[in-house]
């Protein structure tokens, strides 16, 4: 870490006050705008304004009616969607676990009825649902909590058939209006939802749950939102109308003023109203020319730490308010002789003459102290910390280069977790290797430099090989064989990871097809990044690759990290569900060191949990190391959720034996086999399967 305090310089005839005067003069010159120019006289009269009223008020009112009606329809649709979400939760969490998987045509078993009565009682008692029935695949009611022991009754039901074909069946209705309730009178308003249900032990739909969700709370919420929206819409349209009038009133202003305003705004950040990168470069260059070679400028870049978390947790509106708060402090601390700008999403720049008082170090300390004062946003108290990179320079360097060097120093400070760092030429290489590697990797995919190695997974109890994991390697022409941790993180920071993953999937499918032809079908798992899960075409490309190689989906599985799920849970879940619905296995890799919540595990179609090697490696060290307890807990959790549990990073036979003892399903690691090319793996597998070989070994 380097102090921001400038080195002592010999006294000059020219005083520091003269330096500050020059800086202030330059700042004033840069701040001049068209605000001081005279505006032209208005030419519009009462006749023009009357025409404006007639010409604009009617279409604005018509627009308001259309927007209000459209919004109401959207609210009604959202209400039905919310009811559908409730029904999905009840079906998956309450009904499905009680079904054994047998057909519902002949009704339910006594155990199933008792379980459903017990599970559904609090839902009906608390009013989450007004009524709930379970129907077979043609619509006969096979279970009704009001008549739990009744034989199947009721006519066939078209809505059941539609629900089983994947159509959303959500209807606004009233209680007692169903054909099965013909003897009753209409009751409370409700949303009737038909939700397909699976059995706890199967993947196919065994029937449909008919649930009546109370519509009253939904209607009240819709009405309240509609009233608020229509009020805001009316105000907004009136404001729009008024603004349009003001624009019409002043349309005859000279283009000269408009052009001047545009030039001014081109140099401003629209959120904070600070100067932008273009403006501060222009201002600093002007100041450097004014100061001359005897004095230079110190340029610092402040990068707010953790700003992304503020946006994600509190929303972008609060994030914008936080940025405005920081901007006010930066501008106030820089003083009259400092130049400030917002140059990035969470980056600010400050430039001051090196001879100015206070020094840049004092300015940075002032900003840091001011940002320690708490700011409350949406009930959350925030303070701000930042990383600073700075550089000293003069007119021979130029403002653009000074900003670039300050940015390099700031990134270097981030790399080494230093709060403040000055620019050094040696920092220029921080990103050079990564950029070179990414550029070379683009060609490596096309030039056939990538290869796949395969590592087996075995049954922890008997050692039988159950599947393999495909791990990419790069046969670099000058660096030799590179492991994935050398180049995959660099690829993941760009869209290149998508092309790399597509290549891995294609080669893994080709290898799986080749093994099928040899009579040794083995499922192959491939690793998939967060970017791929966010790509809505990724699942389609995987299916197309499987078809091209004439391979069934059960022979290819994907492994994702917990971070990949957290990065974008909704889009990740959508992609994973598409893959799982076609029979593809999904594994959570490195489980235990990320941020996956139990809610994610419950909602996502995960079939396999892979315990991180950090916990597995501590098992052989004894109870004091903690790994044994963690592994036991994850095994119990995975089995409770119906998942296969895999322990990765198994390094010795003792750990493998202990895993079998505690009930872990599958093991993977060097104690079994190291990743190896396909031909080496095949030789190892042949040797392992030979009757004479019973010991655990690894391919050479």
C-alpha cells in the first residue's frame, strides 16, 4: 500500500495560492455553459394555447383509458398467476409426497388418504385454500378432504385433460359451481386451479389437483394497485400534458440554445449531474496546459466496494440514490479547485493540481470519513468503503493516459485488497496474461488443441463404476498441457465460455456414443457455467447435439456450481427444468462452500449432490477436523431430498471405506483414478473389470 501524500518539493517563487488560482480559473472556464445566454421571446399566444388544449388533451385522455384498461388486465392475469404459484407449492410440497405412484383410477389407499387429510388440514384451516380435490387423469374426483373416504365420484372433466397437456388452467369462479357440486349454491369468490401432480417416487403425472384459492385477498390487492396506478397515471398524464404545453410554448426558441444545452449535457453524467469521463479529460488537459511543466496533476479513481450487492439487495432505485449520495460527498470534498467526474457504474475520478492545498491525500481521507456517516435506504443502514488508485503526471502525459494509469492502479489495489495504491509500471501486466490466454483460447477451440480427460465415479459400497466426469484440458503449443483452472476462469469472464462448453458437450456426446457402440454405456457428466444457464438457447443446443450423435439423454448429465445457480436463479431454474424434463441428470458441484439455500435445492430439479473435496479430505483426520460431521449431514440431506450423494476428492482408501460406512452413494478422486484420456481410461476400466483385479488402482 502506498500513501497518497505527495513528496516534498523545493520552494518556488510561484506560491501555492497562485497554483490554486490557476486551477480555479480553469475550472470556471470549463463550467461555463449556455445558461448565461439570453433566451428568445415567446411568440405563442392564447390562440396557439387553445389549439394545443384541443389537439393534445383528447388523445392523452384516450391514452390514459387504454393504459388503465391494459394495466387492469395485467393485474387480473397476475392475480391468476399468483393463485397458480400457490397451487404449485401445495401440489409439490404437500400432495405429491403423500402419493405412492400407483394409478389413481381406483382411488387412493387408506395410507394415502390419511396422509393427505393430515397434510391438507392446516392449509384448509388457515384459508390458504378454500377447497381441494384430487382427480384422476380423466377427471373423476378420487379424494376430497370433506369426504375423505368417499368412492371416486363426479363426471369427466375437460380441464383435467388440458392441465395434463401442459396448459395453465386457472379460472375465476365461485365455490360450489363445479359439476361435482351441482347440488349446492354458489359460494365465495375463488380462483380454481388445476395443477398436475406427480407421485413422490415417480416423474410422470398421476393425476390433477383441483384447488380453490380465495380470490378476496387477490381482488383487494388488485384494486389497491389499480387505484394507485390510475392515480399516478392521471397525474403523470397531466404532467405530460403540461410538459407538452411548455414544450409547445417554447418551440420557437433558437437552435443555438438547444445545441449549447446538448453540448453541456454531453459532458454530464445524467444520474449524478457530475462531469463524465469526456469532460474531466478536457478539463484536466486544459489545467495541465495552464499550470505548465512546473506543476502537474494528481488523478485518483475511487471504486466503491460492494456496490453490486447494494443494487441486488435494495434495488437499482436505491442504488442510484446511494450513488448520488457518494457523488455529493466527492464533489464537496474535492473543493473549488478539484475536478470530479463519474466515469463508470461505481467509479468516480478526482483530479487536483499536485501543488494544491489540501493535498489529494487529505481529500481522500475526507471522503472516506464522510462516507462513514450512515445512510438509511429502505430501512437498511449503509456506509461506503472504496478502493483508490492514483497517479501523478504532467502535461507531457495527458489526461486520458493519467486516467488510464489511475484505473490500472485501482484494479491492482483490488487484486491485492489494498485500500489505496499508486500507479507503478509493473502493474500493467495484471490483465495481460488473461487477455492473451482468452485470445489464444479462441483459436485453440477451432485448431483442435483441446482434449477431454475422464475421471470415473464409483459406487462407494462395492467399487462398481457408475459414470465418469469429462474434464477439459488444453494442449497448449508452448505451455504444454494446461489444467482447466488455468484457462476456464478467464473464459468464464467472457462469452467464450459458451463456445467452450458447446465443444465439451459435443466431444462428450461423441465419446459416450463410441462407448455405447463398444457395449460399455457410461453416463458422462460435463461442467456448465452460469453464463450457459443464462443462455436461453443452451438447452436447445444440447438436445441438438444429442440427436446428432443418436444418444439418449440419460447418458449425459450436467454439473453446475452453487454460484451458477445464485447468479440468476430464475433463468438457471428454467434451463435446468428443460434439461431435467428430458431425462438429463443435474448435479450441484462443490456443495457446501457456496451459497445454495435449501429453498433452491427444493425447487430445482437436482438429482445429485457432490460434496466439496474440502470436507471429504478432512474425514480421514478424525472427528476433530469436522469433515466427517459435514459429510454425514450432507449425505442425510441429499437422501432426504431423494438425491444421489457423491463425495469428490477421495484421496485414500480409509476415506473411501468411511464413505461407504456412512452411506454415501458415489465416490470420486485420486484414490480411485486420476483423470485420463479416453484410451487410458478404457484400459484402466478393462483391468478393473478383470476378475483377477480387485484392488483400487489408477490409470497411468
